[in-house]
């Protein structure tokens, strides 16, 4: 018996399942580079470029596997079973990262990548399906925005858990907490199964659909072979073995999507072309946005004034949410002027007798007396700024679009995406300003520059990311909805890898303003392209969305 309600009863279960899954995932991302580069408290002691390359490759494969996971769910497993399998694999992977062994480390990353492939596209598709009932269809965009807010509640709270656990116990405890969060999400999803059982319908194979076995043989097998071949090519073409392998492995998959477009009938070809065009420009957004875990983490760690205001110092210390640094010499890892680890001939970090690196670019008037300590915000807490803005701004954005809808002035979904790219481009100029104000890192910048950057790009994100998921659900031919959702995540994957490539170049820019200007040009160019396509995209949108 149907009840009159604004949103389906399935929404809170999917909301909470995704919230706890993202709690684990973003906890990992918030401390990933810090853990890889740490030399003092049990981290891996890698250089920043290597850490950025691993980070970019990991988050790339995390979003590449949904292509496969969406396909298997569409044809074989169904969405609910795929989500549960994926959640369990990710939970095991998160906990595995607590083991300080390189083989276990990479195996755990692989489990997370595979698990996310089963979980991520299918919970998004299931959400879209429950909104396909006539009474909810008009609120699909709002539903995705609410769902996206759930993602960011998990992303917001996780960094406080990470700071508390790594300060009070160690890195391993933080990784175990991520796994517990993931398993909690699986339990909540399982409890709510009855509310989305009707939406968990596998699509029948139709004439012209490629059999799953054929997709494996002509897409994934070539991708694996080509990727492995690129890995073992002597030297590097694109900077590292992992980058070579990833880029070449993507080629057969990209060709597969092109073949889907070419073979589609007239009815499906135009909406598919529109989707693929939006996928292409969204790559640039993710290439810049995902630098929050690399370049912006570096900026927060070494270039930002992280000193805690006296009024909250004592409570924060009691909650283990602070790092304490003492202004006196000690045996520490040596850093150069660019805050890169200095290594000996064997590649091991050099130890020197000096003050903590935080004081290297501290303004003289803020320097504590010799022997005194100051309390600093943990670097990963800056990763909670973006989800905080998502949580606070989402209701305002939803309200804005609701008011515009009442006046029949709501922008189309493609227009929202175009506006999101343009707004995001402006965020990089905030960091250009930060570089000039702090004399290119000679002194520390105010944290408000980073907060402002995150605030602006969050508005762009809210216009683009949930709208992208919604657009796939609206325009995709019904039998390949999950597959096209996988295409959206493939675009995200490529952008994520590019973010890692861009971040590896951080140390090659003497003037960090130029680094951020490159990001501005990338986003500005992508915005220009989509605005040029906007009339065509809106025409297709009106033709296929009712």
C-alpha cells in the first residue's frame, strides 16, 4: 500500500549505508598521503611524488572498477547482492591497511578497488530506480542531493575519528575504524532490503546487447594485457609505470563505450552521445578536485598556519585532536626548502639535529619561546572542510532549485553541470592569492585561504557531481543504466589519475601560484567547452526527459 510522501521509504536506508561506506573511504583518503610520507610514527617514509602517484593510481582504480561491477550487477548478480559483496570486500581491505607489510598493503588496496566496483555504481543505480515511481520522479534531483549529503556526513566525521585514533593509538587503529564503519553500512543496507527489492530488477539481455563473456574477451582481457605490457615497458612514457599501465589499460574500455555509441539505434544514440560528452569534460573537474588529498594536503601540512586558538586548545587536547610541537632542537627528519625529505645515497631519510619542520616558515612574531610547545590542528582535519560545506550548503542549493522550479526557471541538469565547472575554476584563484600573500611559502598562510578555496569548489561540486549521477539515471537507455553509471565513474577514474599526475608535478613549480594557475586554465577550458555544447545538450535533455 503506497503512502503519500515526498521521498521513497528506501532513501534513509540507502542514505545511511552510503554514509558509513564513505566514512571508511574518506577516512582512508584523508590520511593516505600523510601515512605514506610519515617517517616518525610508523608510516612508509615515501617521497611526496611517489605518494601522490600511488594515491592517484589507487583512487583511479577505485573508480575504474565500477564499470565492471555495474555490468555484472546488470546482467548477473543484481544490485543488492553486488552492494553487499562489495561492502564486505572493502571492509576487509580497510582493516588490512592496518598491517604494516607492503604485500598486505597493496593487496588491501586491491580489495578496496574491487569492492568499490561492486558497491558504488549499484547503490547509485538502486537509488535512481526507487525514484522511477511516478510520484517520486520529479524529485529525483533532490533525492540525489540528499544522498550526496549523506556521503559528506560520513566524509566529515571520519577525519575526527582518524585524528583521535592516530594521535592516541596509531595509524593502524584509524584503518580498523574505517573497516568497522564499512561493515556497519552493510548491516544497515541489509536491514532495509525489503524497501528496495522491487527496484532491484536485472535487465534482460536484448537483441544487439553484447554477451558478458564477449565483453570480458574483447574489453577486459585486452585492458589487462595492454596494461601489463605498458607496466613492463623499459622506462616510462607518462612519468611512472603505474601511469603508463593505467592509461593504456583504459584504451580498450574507452573503445568499448565508443562501440556502444556507434551500434546504438537512433533513439538511444543522441542521449548516449550527450552523456559521453559530459563524461569527457567532467574528467577535468575530478583532476583538480581530487588534489584535496595530495597538493592541498601538502599546502595544509607545510604552508598553512595550523595553530589552534587558545579558547579550544584544552578541549581539543583532551579529545586527542591536536599535534603538539615544541620549539627546541631534536633528532628529526631533514627537509629542504620545498619541504621535501632529504635522503642519503641509500634512499633513507637523513636525520638532523634541528627544530620541527613546522617552524621552518613560521612568522617570527608567532614563534613560541624556546622550549615551549604549541598545539596544531591535525592536517587531515582540513579534509573535513569540503564535506562540512556540502552538509551546510546542500539544503540551500536544494531550496534554491525548488524556488526556481516553482517559477519554471530551474536550470536544466546540463546547465547546472556547466555552471559547476565555471564556479570550480574560480576556486583555484583563491589559492593563487594565498601563494602571493604568503610570499610563495616563505611564511605560513592563513587557513582561511584554504577554507575559502574549499567553499567555492564545494558550490561547484554541488552543481556538478550529484547532477551527473542524476543525468545518467535520466538519459541512459534502461537496459544499460548501471553500465552508463559505470561510465560516469570511469570518467571520474581518469580524472582521479590525472589528479595524481598533476600532484607529482608540485615540486617542479618554484612558484606555487603557477601550479594553481594551470588548474584554473584546465577548469576554465572545460567550462568553455561545455557552454559551447549547452544548446545541443539541452535539446537532447528536453527530448528524452519527461
